[in-house]
């Protein structure tokens, strides 16, 4: 049973436009959510996170939105740049737990 | 060296071989993790070590044997693996503060079992 789901395996966006990556979760005990970015031949790198007490967190071009009632979060990248082309993983954690539960990832391609 | 390093980066082994993967973190963290990433599947947590004590073993077959001699080093000993064990093995570390959950990953070891 997959507790964190990224239903879009891939997304293609034109450079300069907004990229929106989506993630759904089923475990209502999750209280912290993270996005990671992964380039080929590298490990995932932490991008941005959000606590369940917030509904939005912004860091430069990256904004994460959390809708607890829908158990849904999204990552917005604006404007999208070619260097943003990567696989993006959504992850979630329960308070006090020492593990992250990951989605299967979405491959984002930014076209010039 | 900075961050989290893993060696080797690539490994090809037969089903009767014994090999070890090594991970080292230079971030002063107190927790370390092994993950497995197979094609088109989410990252699967294998083991968690906190303060050098194993606190999680996610139903991993005994042919995978972790070792954490100190807070900076983590090993994954492999023996009699199966072809389905071919995957990217990722090591991560974090600082257990009770507030933040960010884990920092190494580049991974691409393992192929023949």
C-alpha cells in the first residue's frame, strides 16, 4: 500500500512558464512533507519542506502548498529553467519517526 | 570531502560473491540510512541507524547485513544476492533534532547482480 503517490510519471514545461508537481498521501499521521530533486547519477537533494501547521512555504522560485483536507501537496516552480530538469520526489514523515516515505517521482523536463 | 560519500559508485557481482558498500558522512549527523531504488519504484527504506544503534529494519532479507561502527560510517554487506537485488543503493544521513526531518543523500552505488 503506497502511502505517498505521485501520479504523473513525467511532466514537460516550457522554459519561463510555471511547473506544478503534485503529490497525494493517505496517512493522516504525516505532519512534515519534503520535496527532493534528483539528477542522473546523483543522490536526491533536499529542495523545500513544509510542516502540517502551514499551508504554504516559499523559497525563491519554489513554493510548496499543502491541502490537509485533501491530503494533497504541490510544488510550484516559477519561472522554470532548463536546470530544473530532473526527477522530483515527494516525501512525508510522521512526528518522531526516523523515516521518510517517498513517492515514486515525477520526471520534469524544461524545454527551451 | 563534504556531504555524504559512497563507494564504490558501480558494482557488478555474481550471486555467490560477497561485497560491501561503504557510506561516510561529513556533516556531523547522528542518524544514517540505507535506501534501495529500483526502476520505476519509490525509494524503499532498508535500515535506519540512530546514534549507531539500528532502530529500523524494514523486512530486508538477511542477505543484506548493515554495520554502523560509528556515527560517520555505514556499511552494507552483501552476500548471495539475487538478480532482483540489482538497483541503486542510496545512503543518507540526518540530524535527529525532533523538529526537522531533512535527510542528505550520497550519490548512490549502482549494483548489478549477474
